[in-house]
């Protein structure tokens, strides 16, 4: 059931049939990425997905992450009908007839995949350095240079695509906090070239101060909102 490998849609197994409601509640609590079949798109451009004998609705706003090219076009939704679709469960309610009403989010699944990609690149760099005798190039040069580029890319994408604060603030904050990672090898004395790490940490400190100063209230609101999902 857990899709921690974030395969492309259609490459993994569909959600198993005849699952009890307790399994769906557990998946919602853990924000597990599931996969079902999109069966229709209504006039409001909400997607209906069938999975495991259940049906859920993906609202238009949660169907495609706004950072993905073409997210605002209707074809991005209409083209999903009849195809496997990944999602997370964000809400379970009960209608007048006592049947559960499931609210789903494909966008949340895409956000998990994006966050996983941002984490796997540094891990691969460290693993490569380790496997080749650990000369230290990963922590001395590659990561201190990669992290600021990642921060600028996240901030630039938010600006160019005119994303709402809720669409980027949390992930930009994670990128900024990652910029303090070089402090660990720096304090441990594992670096033989400290200048890239010092620049990375200093740049991250400036970004963090700017974010808190100008977007602190919006960031706190987003953290509280996601904590209640």
C-alpha cells in the first residue's frame, strides 16, 4: 500500500479491493500515497477516482500542483480520466445516507514526490563519495554549492509562476533549513575547504531572516494548517 518509491502513475499497483474504512483512515493519518482509476471529470473540473471499492473526489485545486507546467489548463485534468492516478486522502466525512465521502489530493502526492527528489540528490552524492573512498568532495564542494542553487530555484519558481504562499512557503523553508547542514561537518572538523560551507550557511541565514521578516505570519499559518490535515 505504501508508495515510498514514488513510481510514475500507472507503474505501481492499484489500491487493493475490498479494504475496510479503517485502512483508509490509517492511510489518511499517515498521508500514504495511493493509486486508483480516475473515472470522470465533472463540470467543476473535479476528478472522481475509484479505488478499492471506494470512490473519492479530487477538487480542481488539488488535482495538479501549480508548479507543474500546464497545471492551469483544463486538459491537465481531462487527460487523467480513464488513467491510473496517485493521491492521498485528506478528509473522510459522512453524507446523509451514512456513506463515507472521501476528499483526495493528487497535488499532495506530487508534493511528497518533489520533497523526496530534493532529499535523494544529496544522499546520492554522499553515497557516491563514500563508495569511491570518501575524498570529501561531496561535503566540501558539491553540497554547499547545490543547496543555495536549490534555494534560488525554489524562490525563482515561486516568483515566475506567481504561486500562492501556501504553494511554496513550507518547501522553501525546508530548502533554507537544509542550508545549515554544512555546520555539522564544519563543527566536526571534517572539512578541508571551509569557504563554500561558510557561504552556504551565511546565505541560508540571510534567506531565513528575510522569510521570517516578510512571510513569517503566512509561514506560521501554513504550518498550522498542514498540522491539522
